């Protein structure tokens, strides 16, 4: 387990951690390093003491399956950034921008509506570290997805209890109820604890958002902490559904998203785009060209190299279905909204 990012990685142990990073990370990615350190420190409690029953007595000679990695790693990922805000090491506005970017990335990934977090956790042994070009259409990460589910659960608990219970309350209650010396906990134990703390039923919540793959209704829940989720772009942008990468100097398709016209036209991951409408482009230029200089309904023809054969693929650009957002404080917050915000982020409204 642990966290791996572009400049660093970590693995938690019972009373220590191993963190790897290049020397320049402390100079150029200091906030990332702080987040990583917070992530591994949080594991001291979550995973190393508070542990799912399926991971209570791990047999390192075989696979160990659990549907709770979204809580083990995802909830830890949620707190690693939140802790920095509460400690005054990250500005709240920057944190909120990161949240909206994560929501954008999540909703841009078709796989979030296909694979549930419980399935992602259970399938970690066969899928998480074995990426393929179709992953974006069929899978979700229990790290990022689990962090977003934890945020959703935090807001929903605060909403139902008028801030008397939250994810903080839940983690403390679970830690006390399921000590390291015990048998560990199950998803049923987790739901029962939430139900008790909130005096309400969260079974449907788990069916929809943890064992199911429903979209997360953040727009409905952010007002709980005095924030509105506002789309920053509502117009139509041309969309192909291509994720590109530069590979050995070539413009190569990394993934083709199933909600875009390129997928239906037969573009494949691994295709090298030789020309687009007769012009050569770098990988980083493809999507900006679609969005900034073309319109939905425009025709695209690609020359692609696939298995040493040149092919032509034609399709019509669609509309990008996923806007970006920003979180703005409501104009006239109620005393409860102010209190919820300050309890959540640990700073004044």
C-alpha cells in the first residue's frame, strides 16, 4: 500500500515508513512531499492499527482480497491534503481548486460509472498495477475514487447531523471499536457505525456510491459547508475522446475514451497519429487544437500507423460532456454553514 506520486512514493510499516523522493523534490514539489508525509503518518492509525478483517492476518505467500481498499488508501488520501489545510500548511483556496480538478478528472473518466470502489478494491491484485489502454473506460482508482467518496461521505454525515457527526467522528469511533488486537472490521461494521453515529440509514448510500457506480452529487452537498459548485464553462467544446502521449518522438494515442467519437470510429490505444486533417501535431497539441480551433460537428480525418500499416480514420467531433467548476463561498452563509466550513477545514470562513 502507501502512496505513489510523480516525484515520490511511500510504504507504511507498523512503527515507521519508507519514503522515496529525488533530492530536488524538497525544492520544487515541497507541498507534494508534505502531503506524502501526511499520508504515511495517517497510515499509522488507518491500516496499521485500524484494519479490515480481510487484512488482519495477511498471508504474504498469496493474494489477500478486500473490498475496503477505498477506505484504507482512499480515505487516507482524502486526509493527507485536508490535514495540510488544517495545519495551516496549505491555503484553503488552493485545496478547493484541487478538489474541483479531481472532480473534473473523475467525471471525465467513463470507468467511474462502470466499476465500483468495492470492485476496484477487490480487483486490485489483477488490475491496479496492470494498466492497459482501456482502463479509463472500465476501472476507477480506489485512491482517487476513495478520496472523493470519503469527501462525499464526510459532507453527507455533516448534512444529516447538522455537523454533530463527520468523517472525523467516524474514524475515531472505528479506531476505538476495532483495536489492532481485535479481528478487524468489515463493510457491514463500517455501515453500522455510521448509522449509529448519524441516527440514520447509510445502506442506500453505500449501495449507490461504494458497491455501486453512481455519479457523486457534489453539487447538492457542498452547500453544507457554505460552498457552491459553479461551472466555469458552459459552452460547447469540440471533443474527440483521445488521451495522447509523446512516445519516442511520436504522437501516440494512450487511451480512447468510450464516450467520444474517436472510440466509435475505431481509433485504438497505441495508434500513432501521423497527421490530423493533413497536418502533423505533437501529442500535447491534439486536444487543444480540437477545443480551441474546431467545433462540434466538424469532420476529422486521421492518418494513423498501426502495426506498421498506415490507415485512415474519419469521424465527426462531438461535444465535450464535462465542464470544469470552481467552489465559491455562498453570498449569505448561515451560522451553520460557517460552522460546518470551519469544522471541516479548520480555518475561519
